[in-house]
């Protein structure tokens, strides 16, 4: 293990200090498995027209960007630094591809608004029956809509924050951390405030939805692993994930005034 670490340190030194292109190529190969892992997790629930190889291709661009901008001297583990950039590159690639039809995005927006409005009105997590009644559809139709928008929900934790300076636009948490050279107190305060708001919203989720969010985003488990832990089908896990994200988006959109602009 120590030999592997020493070899990686050697490669970083060769590239960062000597601009050795062969060392750069070896670094890309060394960390390529990280791209495959992240792409594999994001592929969960994606529609058939989204190929895993495409996600990996987008992720490689993020890996290269991370290698270019990483500073080994700052004492941060490269994997920790690279994960956000790899994931961001994959999501940016998907957005550019625009794989989701407009009608699907409208359905997701209607669901998000329904959860936000109802939970603001009742001051609690609302039931599927209440959401279905609010939308004027049957419970079966609601379940079908949740299944339809499940692939959109995968991207949503990277699209959660209302952007105060851009009308109804959104900004990713990753974009609040742009600080290539030195700590920025204002950026830190903004990020800490947003983390607190998000933590509060997650804490108010129904128990099963909160557990799915924790296992997926914090423990790094796949849908299959979560289904085994919770003894539920993968389709049920996907549905719980979708509802959790829709609730979070609905709540956060109503908390714009609390976010530091």
C-alpha cells in the first residue's frame, strides 16, 4: 500500500513540477476507476438511451480537469477533490445532451411544486394520497409519474440551490465552492448556511426517504445495496429517492429568503 502511495506521489511530482506528460497520462489511468465508479452510480435509473460509456466519457473530462487544477501541497486527498469535478462533468454532459424531454421536466416541476406548497401549508411531510388529490390524479397515476421522473431526480442534488442572482435559475453546490487558490470567508459563510438549510430539510424527510438519501449520498451505496439493506425492491428504492428529492427541491425553493445571496 505504501508503495502505491509513493508511486502516486512520484507521478504528481513529475507532472506538477516537471510538466511530464507521460506522468499526466499515468495519473489519468491510475484514477480512471474513480470515473467508472461515479458513472456507475449515476447510471442508476437512467433511461435506456443514456449509455454508461457516455457517462464515463464525460467523467474523464472531469478527471483531466481535476488533475490539471489539483494542488498536492494543500493537504487534500485527490479523490476527495476529484469526485465533485468528475460528477459535475458527467452532469454537464447530460445537460448538454438534453436527454430528458421537456414534458418530463414539466412533470417533475409540477411534482416539486406540489410537495413544496402542500408541506408549507401543513407544516409536515405530506402523504402520496394528499399529493395525488392536490394534482387531481389517482394514486396509481402519481406512482407512475414518480417512476417517470426518477432519472431526473438523480441529478437534483446538484441542482438544488435557488440562484438569487439569476431569477428562477439554479446553482449547484459545487459552484458555491469555486476557490482555486485561497480560502474565501464570504464563500465559506454562504456554503455553511446552505449546508445548514439542506441538513434541516433532509432531517424533516420521512424516515425511509431520509435513510435512502443517507445511504446513497453519504455512504456511497448503490441502489442494489440499499435495496438489500432496507429489504425493499430496487424500484421501491428509486421511488423513495425520487420523492425525497422532490420534497427537498420543493422545500428549498420556498426557503430562498433564508439563503445568503
